């Protein structure tokens, strides 16, 4: 029996000692447990479209299974997929990458992880404009690096300013990790914003740019997405673009991300991946080709729907006393301040921190949202509006009622 064995405590390597479990997953787990126990919890937690994967994409996957595309492929994917990615970058970004500059992994997350793992040595620094998606800091640390937070202030529309970037760069800086449209703030960098940052980077030729463009296709008010390579084509040799199908085509579970960058970096990333997961799932690759090369009208339809939800959520949150927010220009998150509720209480709940607020919402309003602290922004919370309008309305009604009970 299991009890008869000695239990040893497993020694984790020093880089993993913090056990960087995603706090978003932790909250989701809490909400799921309570739902399983019969509680009616409305969850606005995960970064995942509520739409279904398009039918033609699913059909391409089924056809691939029947055609026997069920074997290993090249590490960075089939040539057909890499060609589809190449065409995507020509079409959308106007950059013609060679096939050996294109990388494909099991989600954009794997590509970010690969890039950091093959480039960072112990103590190297990575500049992360903050608020920031928590996985950046965790991945940098696991790779032996040090995340250096640089403020992307609310008063600047959550966009990092060139002078702050300049101040953050040292001799140890290897990367700037930039994400537009941004998770969690929804900020979108325009051409001039990126040109300002590029100007700083030209003075620091050793610093590379990891441009995470995952939410490229979710952008509002007819704003045009500008990639870092479009704003600074002369820096193309030190930019790694990272993108994927998870958010644009509602394909989070298929696990395919793609990117492009310098061939030697891409080849090192392939070497690492070849010793870990090898290629992304062959069937998901076939689905991704269909997503990238098939009809694209679904993108505009989904964007219009997200925009109408955003408008509703922004209006409702702004009408709640103690909360305030900017309207996100892209992605599907609202990043709001709850600073106006600090010091208020109801029953056993006193609100001092964003975590207190999130607990109050979960316990009393039965609404699951994410605190700002894991994104490096206290007194904030993130709520995803990748949920139906009726679900959003229900959750917002409950939030308003719970806030009205605070004294
Ligand atoms: C900014 C950002 N980059 C990358 C990812 C990862 O996407 P994938 O599903 O392709 O791993 C996410 C997912 O939440 C994200 O928010």
C-alpha cells in the first residue's frame, strides 16, 4: 500500500522553487470547485474566446485524421503550415520571412518559453512593461533570468514610455517583451508609440524584442494593428514575432502558436523543442492551415461582437461607485481600478486589497474575476468579456448589487 512507502520531499531546482502556478488557473479552480458543489458562479476569468472553433477548421482536422496525417512532422511543423504562416506575415505585416525563420510550437506559450530558455543565462534581464501577463515573469525566472518591471502607467493609457524603457535597460538586458493588444490592459500600441520605443532600442543594439501579437485580430474602433516589425523594419533582425490561432480563431485547446525571427534563434528554439515536445500535434497543424488560409470574415464578425460587449461592460463598470476603467482598445479584457472601494466593508468582508475585492465578489456576488496583483497592478482587477451578453449582464447585475451593499 502507498502508506508503506517512505515519503521524501522532492527537491526542486532553485529556479522552480517559487512554483509559479498561474494565479488565474488557481482562481478558476476555486470557481470550478464551487460550481461543482452546486453554486451558481459566473466566471469572467480565463483568456479564452467563448466562440466555437470555425466549422471549416474542424473539418480540416477530421480530414487530416482520415488522410493519415497522424505521424511526427518537422519540429516547427509541416512545410505547408510554415508556408501558410509565411503568407500570413506577407499579407498582414508586409514582411517576407524565409521558411527557416518561421517557428511553430504547441501554443504561443511554448515559443515564448523556448526563446527565453535558449537565450537567457543566469542573471540576464528581461524588461517587461507592467501591468503584465503573469506568465512572462514566471517564464523568465524559470529560464534563469530576472524580469525587470517597467511601468506602463494608466495615465499613459497603459503604454510604456520611451524614457522609462531607457531607464530600465542595463548591460544585462537581453529582451524587451512587449504585448499589443495587451493582456491584461487592452492597450494597443500605435505606430508612433512603437517608433518611440524603437528609437531607444537603436541605442542598445544587444537588446532583442519579443513582440507578442497574440491579440492582433481583436482590435476595436477601426484602429489599425501595427506590428513591431512594421514600425521598425530596420530592427527586423532582432525581433521575434509571436502569434497564434488560440484567440483569433477560438482554438485555445488545439495548441498551436507560430512566430518568425532571426534564423539562428529559430533554429536554437527548434533544437530545444526537439528535445521536449517535438512537433505540435499534426492534426492541429492541419486545422491551423485551414484557419490561416480559409475565409477570414469570421474575424470581423467576432470583433464587432467583442466591441459591443466591451461597450456594455465599460458603461456598467463606470456606473458602479468606487470602480473606474479605461475602454480597452483591443483584446477581450477589462482592467479596472477598485481603488475607490478601499476601506469599505460589508458583514465579515473588509476591502483593503484587490484580492479582498475578488474574494468578496466570489463569496457574495458569485462572480469570479482576477485580482490585479498577479499582473503587477494592485487595486485593480481583470475581467474577461469573452462571454455572452446575457452572462455578462447577469454577472454585472450581481456585482452592482454587492457593491451597493458596501459601507
Ligand atoms: C499575451 C498572451 N500571449 C500568449 C498567450 C498564449 O497563447 P497560446 O494559447 O497560443 O499559448 C496568451 C494566453 O492567454 C496571452 O494572453
